[in-house]
């Protein structure tokens, strides 16, 4: 992949966004949920466009009173492990810091070891686990790991 372009997504991007979700997730967000995120004043949806302008990754960040929460991140399986998710996370961390958020929260499937490694490399730590949270194959369930990153590095312990 040559050039990646990062931009904030708008309601006009819904078709491409929904298609990327279907392509990249075992249990994709419904189009209605994606539309709500694009229209929500407390959320930002960012996308990475690759060759020819195709959307190859997206992430949705919600602004909470004291924290920011990564609600979704999806990368086209054909371009994974090429820095798309890292680029999205770097932008979202910067946005959360600009909002004055104290922490950034996320949850990840217990079996998604690649994503967990990326999150750890970017300063996220495991805070807990939700047992049997996500649907998995053959009617089974899998755990969710709850992770966070402190965004108030110089203010730890103040309050």
C-alpha cells in the first residue's frame, strides 16, 4: 500500500463504511448504528483511504464526560498489518487528548491477539474481562478484555 489518507467521515460515507464493516468484522455494526454514530455530536468517525480512494479502515470514538471510548475499529482484511489501525488510533488518541479526556477506553475480543498487541504497544493496559461477552463460532461465546490508556500523564494522582 502506497499512500494512506486519513479523514473524518460524514453521513455521505455510510455506504462505503457499511461495506467495510461487513467485509472486516465477523459481527458487523448495523448500518443504522453506523448512521447514528456519523450523526452523533458526541462521536467522531475517522477513515483511512488507500489506493484509488477506497476506504480501507475506520474507527469510531465517543466523547464521554471524563473519558473517550473506542467503539469500533475495522481494517479491510486485505490490508491488515500495514499500519492502518495504528494510524487511526494515533488520531483518536490525539482527539481524546484535545477533548481533555482523562482516559481512553476500549474492549477487544479475547481471541484477537493481534489487536491486543497493538493496543499494548500504544500504552493500553488490561483493566478487566467480561466473560462470554461476544458471540463466537458454533453458538459459543468468547470473553471481552477491557483496556484503557491514561491520557493525563502529567496529572496522575491529582484531583
